[in-house]
């Protein structure tokens, strides 16, 4: 038990944050924007700690279950964290563009931020890094298709027929994900793997064992509940802290995207420095695809249930950034090797995204 408590120190820290947050109650938001801003920052850190453990236990379950169920657990757990945080923030933020901006920010963060920084750091350390180029092509075309259907075409749909296209979007996203998952875990599973030359080790030290399956399931569920509880307080303090501060309209979306991507950032950077670029490609592009192809139908279903449509059509600048990003991705991931120059191109696009967001565009 002592070893388990030590291993789950990040989750325990999040539990302590929940207790303090709910004990403090309205005092977190009753003393002005400065106090609310500090509370928001601390709560975001606590949510990231909990999401790290959710990702860890999802990975443990994935290893035990194998494919296709392991892949489903990893994907759904990541999307679940994002949907929980996004749904709760939406309940306190009436912006109709929050869902769109969050998905857009997540794609920019995953592809240009995570993939760009990982390829840059890995390229500086190892030079060219190899991976299976089939995976890059499949992910890119899937992301482009999903974003075109759900975030570009809505611009041309008449307002009085949004519910019809919303229902179609739910159906086609589920179909896309079902076919993709079948191919990823079945006939085309080799697209997403790469045979690295194994180094001989003098002593075969078995990897440390994680908690058993029931513990992993229980702690994963507990982590999601804790994230939901923290997000409820964070959403309130975030609104108060932004009332008297001039920040870009997309700032709440950036916060949600950062929370959902935080476990992937460290994992991808470790993989790049270990010269395992295939893992980076699967993490960065897989996370982007999951964000679009699973978050969109859930949010569209919520819109149909409430009768209030979200603004899903991207702005012209957002559309241009997505198209340029995916064109650059298709070119860079077409030869089976990445390098620091390719990483820098993506990171430059990520810096451009942050600049445009800071300008409110």
C-alpha cells in the first residue's frame, strides 16, 4: 500500500487540491481577479497532475488488454478528459465558439507544438530519425477529411438546417473512427509500427510492474472524477479572473487544449530523445485525430440535445493555418525520416498560431 501511495502522489496531490478548493468555496472568487487568477493556475496544475495518472493507467490497461481494446482505452481516456473539462468550462462560458477553438488549438498544439518540438530536439540529438511513413500519410488524410467535414463545410450549411448536418456529422465521424480503428488494429496495423534495432543489454532487468487491472480501472475512473471536480471550480475562477483582464478570446480554449495534451507532451519528448520517432508520430497525430473524430460527435450530440448549435465553422485564418499545417505535415512525413529542419518548420507554425491567438485572430 505504501508503494502504491508513493506511485500515486500526483493523484493524491489532486485529491488534496479538491479538498482545499471545495473547502475554500466562494473565497477563491470573492477577493478579486488576482486571487482568482492564482487559484486558476493552481487548479490547472492539479488537473494536469490528475490527467497524467489517468494517461498512465489507461496505458497500463492498454498493455494488458491488447488490440483493439487497448487502443480504444487509450484513445477514449484521452478524449474523455478533454470532453469532461470542455463540457464543464462550457457550462460557465457561453461562448458559442469554445468547442471550435478548443479543437483547433488542440490540433495546433499536437501537430505543430508536440511533433515540431519533438522532431527538433530529436533531430539535434540523433540527426535523422526513422519511422513508418505509412502512418504519417494515413493520419494526415484522416485529420484533413475529418476537419473538412466538421469544421470547414459548416460555413456553407444554411442556419435553419444545422440540425440535419449535425446529425450527419455525428454519423460520418463514427463511421470514420470505426473503419480507422478496424484498420489500425487489424489488416493495416503494421502502418503504425516500426521495427527498431534492439540493443543488447548486459542484464535483463524486468520493467517495474504497475497496479493490477482492477486497481488501474478504479484509479482511472477516480482520476476522471477528480478532474471533473477540479474543472468545476477552475471554470468559475477562470471566468472571474478574465472579467478584468484583457486576454484573447481563445484563451479558455487554449487552457482546455493544454490540459488535455499535457500527458502527451512529456511522453512524446521522451520518445524523441530515445530515438523512437514512430511513437511521437502516433502520439501527436493520433491525439489530433482523436480530438476531431471523437470530440466533434459528442459535442454535436450535446448541441442536438439542448437545441443550441455551436459555431463549428473555422474562421478564414484558422482554416488557412490548418491547411498549411497539414500540407507541411504531408510533405515532412512522406519519406520515413524526420530531422531538425522539419521540426523547426512545425514549431514556427506553432509560434505563428500563438502570435495570431495573442492578437485575437
